[in-house]
C-alpha cells in the first residue's frame, strides 16, 4: 500500500529543490517579526537575548572597547533563532509544495453541462452544485460530484498517484468522483456537489497548507512545560549575579545570556512547530488528508480499530476450495454438476468453481444449448437448465433444499453435517443439486489478504485491538477472524451495529478508529475518534470522517496510527535530548563563568576546553548547529519500530537521553579545538 | 558503617507493617480497635458537626484543609503572643514579639518547625504543649490526608465505579481522614515513643527549671539553670511527625533531648519510619501493588546515594584540621558521643524526610554533605514529609509520565487518564514557583544591605541564606544557622516562603488529581506506558535529578559546591 503513493504526491515531495530551500530561508527572516516570534516562547527569549547582546556590542563599539566577542555571540544567537525559523519554514514549504501539486490537477477544466436536453460547454469555474455534467471516455471530470447515472472506470492518478483505474458507479458506495480525474471508459452523468474552488479537496488542502494551523493538544501541553522551564532558567540567570555579588563574583552579562540560551530548551523549542507540520505532511505523503493536526496526533492513541472484513482483511472475492459429496453421490458427479452450473456464471465465485473443478480433472461435456439462471436476491440460487431437460441449481442451503423438496427430491441426512463443517471452517457452503438428487456442497472460502496477520500482530504489540466487522454468520466470521488474527469480530453486522459497537468501545474508555465509505457509514465515521473515509466513498462519508484516504485503501489506517505515534515520539525524544544536552553544556559554561572567582573550578572543566571565551562560544555554536542538524529527523520523524511501550521507552531513553548527554561533550570539544586552531586559546 | 545499614534495615522492617496499617485506617476498614476508637471519633465528628459518611470533591477537601489550618494557625499565634498571661509558665517566659509569634505559628502549622527562637527560653510549657505539640500531631496527618485524597483522585475517586465521565469525584472526607489517622496511628505511636524516651532519660515534668551548682567551679558561674519540662512528649511527636522542632534550641544535639546512643538510634528510626511507611501504604491503599516497589525503588536509590555521599563526606577530616598528623573524621559541630557516621546519617535523613531535627550543626558539615542536605530538600520527595513528601513525589511521577508518555507515542496517561494542557500547566507552575521563591528570596536577602545578617562572608554566607530559604520552602526546618534570624526580615520573608512551600505544593497536586479523576479512563494495553517498570523508575530518577540539578547547580556552585572545589584545590 505504500508503493501506490510513491508515484503521486510523494514524487512532488521528494523534489526538495533549491527553490524550496530559498523560499524557506526567506521565510526564516520574515519570522523574526516580533509578533510571529512571540508564538514560540522559547525562541522568543533567544531573540530578546540576541537584541540585548547586539546592543551591548554596539555600546562597546561606541565606547571604544573590545566588541568582537560580543558581536560574535550576538551573531550565533541570531543564527540560533534563524535556524529554528528555517526548520518551521522548510516544513511549511514542503506542505505547500505537496498541496500545490494536488491543485495543479484541476486548473482549466471544462465541463459539458446537461440542461433541458442539451449540452453547454463551459469552464469548471462556472459549474454550480446541482448542475448535471456528462463526462465521456477520455474526458476529465470537471468538478467534485456524485455519479447519478452510469458506471465508468476512472483514472485517479492525478490526485492519488495510483495509476490502476478504479470503478465508479451510480447508486453504490463508490459513486463519488473527483475533479481532475479522467474517465477511461463509458459515459457517466455526474451531479456537481461543490462550489468552484470550494470542493472538498480544496478545503482540505487549504487546511493542510496550514494558513491557520492550530497547536495540537499535546503540542500545547509540551509548549507550556517548555515555557515553564524557560522561565525557571530565566529566574536562575536573573538571580545569579545578585547572589554572586555577595561573594564578590562578577558575572558578565554576555556570558549570562549565553548560559540562559544554552539552558533553555532551544532544540525542541526550535523544532516543535516543524515536527507538527511534518506530521501532517507525512500523512499527506501517505495520501491521507487529515482535517486537522489534532486528528493525526490522536491516531497514535487509538486503542481499537474497526475494520470491514471485505476489502480490508480478505480480498473480497470468495473462491471455491473444496467439493464435498453427500448422500452417496460420487465426487466426479458433484464436480461435473457444479462445473456445468457455473460455466456461464460471470461472478468471481462461479469462475473459481470452474477453475477448481477443472484443476481436479473434470472436463465439461458439450451439453449444447443451455439457459443460465443468474443469482438473484429472491431465489438466492443460480443454475442452469440444460437442453436435455437436466436442471442444476447451486445456492444457499435453505434455498436449494426448498427447491429440492418442491420437486420431491430427498435431502440426504449428511448434508447438514457437510454444510456445518464448511461454515465452521470460515467458508460459505454452496449446495449443489440437480433434478434428481442433492449432490453435495461446494466450499467458497474467503481468502485472507497476504500479510494482514503480521500487521495485526504488530498492532497488538502496540496495544491496538482489531475488530472485524462482517455480514457473515458468527461461525464463518469466527473462522476468518481466527485466520486473520483479529482480536474480536462483529458478525451479521448492520450499519447501526457498527455505531453501537463504537459507542460501547468508547464507553469502556477506548479510542476507536474506523474506515468507511458508504453513506450509511457516516454516523459511525462521525462517532469514531478517528474516521478514515475512502475518497471513492460518498460525500456524506467524507464529510463525516476526520481523514480522507485518497488511495481508498482501508488498510491505510494502520499507517495513520504509526504516523500519529511517530509524531509524539519525535516530540518526546527531542525534548529528552534537549534537556539531556543541558547537563553537558553546564560542564562547558559553569567553569567558564566562575573560573576566575573560584579556585578549583577547573576541576569541573572535564572537557579541558582551551579557555573560558572559547568554552562559551563552543557551547553556543553547538546549541545553534544542533537545530539544523536535527531538521531532517524532525521532518522524517524518529524511526518507529512497533513494539511494547516498555521497549520503545528504553530505546528512546538510551538514544536520546544517554546520547543527549554524551553527544555535546564530543561536539563541544571538537568545536573548541577548531576555535583554538582558528583564533587561539582564549 | 554497620550501624548505618542496621538502622536503615530496622526502619524499613518497621515501616512495612505500619504502611499496611495506614492503608487500612485510611480505607476505613473494620478493626478490633473500633470498640475503643469509634466512640471517640463519633464524639469528634459531633463536635465538628461533620457527617463522616459524606465524601468531598478535591475542592471540598482543600477548603476543609485550609479552614482547619486558618483556625489552628490563629489559635497558635495567639497562644505564643499571650503566653505570659496564660497558665503553665513556671519560668515566667515573656510573650513573643508579633512577627516571631507569626513565624513560629506558620512554621509549625506548615509542618516545618523552622525555629527563630530557643524553645527552652522563649516558650512557656503551655505554648510548647498546646501550641507546638498540637500542630506537631495534626499537621503531618493533614499532609497524609491530602496525599490520600490525591491518590484516590489518581484512581478516579471513591465513586469511580458509579460516576459518569466529567462528574466531580469523591476524594474522601478530610475530617474523617485526619481524625482516624491521628487517633489510630499517630497518638498511640507517639505515646509509646514518649514513654521509651522518658525511660532513656528525656525529661517529662511540669516542674520548672532546675538550678544546679556547676561541677567545675572554674566555669565562671556560681549556678546553672537547666530548663526542663514535658520534653519527652514533644521529642516523640517532633521525630515521628517529620516535624523537627525541638524543645531546646540546639535540638537533638542536647543530651536532654537525645541522651544516649540508643536514644539517638531510636530517634533516627522515628524520623524515617512514618515517611517510609507511607510508601508501603501505597500498594494496599490504591490496590496497585506494584506502585510501592516503584516509589520505594526510586526513593531508596536516591536516599542511599545521598546518605552515601553524606557519610563519606563526614568521614573525611574537616579542612581546618586536615593538616594534623591524625586528623580523623569531621567532628566539628558534632556530638562526640554520636560520632561522624551517625551524625552524617542523621543529617541526610532529616533533610530527606522534611523532618529538620538535627543532632549536629549542619553549618559545620563538610561541603559535600552540606550539598547533599540541600539537594535532599530541593528534591523534597525522597521519602519527604509525611504525606507531603509523597505528594511531591507524585508531582515528579506525573512530570515523568508526561515526558515518557510522549516518547512511547501516546498522549501521556496516568492510570488511563490523559495528562493534558490543564494539568501540565498546574505542574509547570509548581516547578516555576519553587525556583522563583527560593532563588528570588535568596537574591533579595543578599542584595538588600544588612538584612541577611549572615555570620560568614563569601560562598558560605551565600550557602547559609540559600539553605534557610530552601529549608523553609521544603517545610524542612533545619538550618545552616549562623543567621541573625530573629528579625522582621527573616521572620516575615521566611513566613512567606513557608506558606508558599506548603499550600500550593499540597493543593495544586490535589487539584491535578481532582481534574484527572473525572476524566474518561482508558484500559491498560500493551501500548500503554508501564509505570511500574524499572525503565520508568530510571526515567523518574533522571527527571528528578535533571530538574533539580539544572535549576540549582549555579547557585550551589556559588555555595557549598564552590567550597568543595576550593577545598579540593587547596
């Protein structure tokens, strides 16, 4: 499912051009405007520090005192702020690029409007909701809408990147069409549902572009904590000179500001907005449009996934897997009858019966002309009337048994056992009879998709339960559930059962996600904490969900969960890293501040730096450089290996906590060596 | 060293059953002692006009706590002000100045027992018994009541099974908790311990001071006044209730409070037994058995590290004697009869537990042990004061859950209840409040000319001031001393710090618990953070150390850490 998205949006995103970077660099300066800067309390403190140090530097110039060191500190501080702004700007630019690529698809579309029995050709911008347009093979669909008449295969590559055509049909749950996609075959009538420029996708893209990006709940909570830590360190540096003065320790203002900037969590503070935007972008890369960042974040908290069996867990088509003869009928007789009854059957099930019978060596005798009776909801059987007068029926047990009894055909005693055995195995039993006897049972089995079992196991390791929703009877459902490895199932489910199940899960305190496409899924999509609507689905479903999957791939939900988790982990990991860094920075700066006043201070200088000035500069340079160094990680997200919470915590603590203490020691020492080589030991 | 290990082992062994008993008292379980206690309790509920069946929300619990504290505080203040007009004053002690009386009342009301006076000279027997001891008995049980209410909140309150999401939860009845804890736990223990102390030679009398002729006529005085009184009862409550305020100015260094090495050992056990018992209470009280090992593991690790540093430090010679041929351990400011190790152990546990009683001068500790004592109080969650230590520890637990929760990719949850911006804001406020209060007042005292009155210049002078405010904020009460602290500045500024260290630090966590309690509870899954794991315990230790060290290292470097470096250098 990841592969399909490689073609479309991802391809655009991968174009990380010089253009994007230039744009981001320009934005980084624009974000220095105080009103914008104030939204990020941590970096705003750095900005204020920059201004103060710059002023001190200017004062030194005016007084003819040495100013170079102060000026260098001011520049490093400015760079720190710019790097943080740049991180946010890059993330934004990427999001804009992705959204723009979605939009280009729909410029300059023309529609054939059908009104009062005649067509007008007019630009898509003049189409209004309620208009009916006709789209033929090879034409682009001019506006979002629903097919009111006809069925067509549509290439949606322009929007989804998926080049395989999809089927769209009036009156089904796959009736939605998207502006900019191309009809490949047939002709359809589409009722326009959106104002120009306000199509569902237009609105969602606008959201993604982040014009009015709001902080997500966890981001807000973290911002509060980071602001509090910033305030604590502000208190530390404000009180320090007053306390030091009592012991005759004078502390230089520039060094104090350097201490402040090194202590406050600039790394996570600088990268926090970028991480949030990148989370939305990653969802977009997976071809999922989330209506808010909050939804993406929430996906990581999901406890229960409700999944429709068909299409998500199984391939959707049942295939014949076994013939069971009953009542003394011979196997070959059963196979032949089943084969004859299915030769003209166009359904996948029918074709699979033919294939299985032939594979088992049955050859269809030429029976001459025959009449095929297709399956209907009333008869619940299909079959064939051969010219020789032989009639064969296959269908649900009750239907075939009724049919047989009506013809005074005896029903063998072992039929029930055979039917039960098939049902218990998770397959659908199809009873085959001809005019004289009931021959046996064909097992039609659902084929579980390759790899779902492993995916569900991964989800279980993350603490996510999967519940399969199916219209099958409980026996069949249980067997498939066991085969697919879901945790629970809901059999013989009607749409309202889904809603009830979601409410029940939520009442037990769980957060529920579900996938849906039909109009009757809309209430459940709205009730679920995460409702992932299929883009192929109805407008109602798309409005009700809080995410739309452009690929219409129900298993996409699993990726969304991982993206949500990754988003939080990245924030937590970089917070830990940022705080752990402080420990090592202290060992650079504290000796530098006090070495003149307190003999023996050098004992704390475990890095043996070349001098107090270089120590402060090295710590500040490290502090600034670590932000751009971590931009790729912030945008990509911390690599996420599903596993128990315990193992995740241990790994991230080791990498970002212990690593966060160790790395600056090495980096600051290296920067100091460089500084000493360039400017000498000071 | 063997005595250190033995004392700690005995304390833990005694704390275990005591913790289970605490849980059963707080849960209101039926017991054989009901026949004795229930009538007394109903009498008290009747007098207070309290319905013991009625539960309280966090707000109700907090208001009851505040109301009872206002009444007790005003009462104690009046007693200290007017003691010269009241009975039981055989030595004719005058009334206290209003600011000193205020500081004393607040100090004991906040379970701090910071003393800017010398008890034997400045308090009447009535003040000691009714003013001081009443507060010493009640305030630790009030702290424990708040801790119990907070724990109930973290698990959804007593009505968790029936309440709807968003509905206010029943966190218990304040009056019932405090009454039961006082009658069934504290008073019997204190009685037993007071009798033991009397047996070992601590005075227990209403007679006035003894006047004796000095054994050594060369001492330059013809007679010596030895103040006595009902000392044993007060020493028992001061040690058992993490109070620490002594009858005599020099506290447990005085033979009349702490006569023998055995008395010293018993008092040391009394200092730690209740705070450790609170940890053992956790499992049976909350039904979360594994919570006790987690909290015990984190606290014990930090405790042993700090005790180790302290004992090691005091076994080194004092810098002034280091040049001698056989300098021995640091006995400066210590009772020779207790020796360096026992005194260092005492210094460590009295600052860990928010007790604050001393048997040696902390001012004279080697800088490393002095640093350990200050760090203990800055953390104030290694055992900590009865109840309040646990509340502080739970604050660190919640902060750690927030950080760790993000690292496992879920919105942080406390036993299934989401920790969101509202709670994080309250917890953050506490973190800021501590540094603002301690560092702010330290800076003010040092900058405003003439207010500090510290006896030392330089780094040690800074340490004296910083220690005083840290001790006040931690509601510890021990002092580096050396401050001319009976002044308006010290009485009033310390009073403010005492109040800030007590009420916001107890009530804000209670508020957080109240807000968590009413939230929807998610079931525990493989994806939830396992709080009671070694990994999380390590995370908590890292968070505690990081928050404390990062905020206070610079000022410690300007104090005892700087002193240590200078000593090492010379």
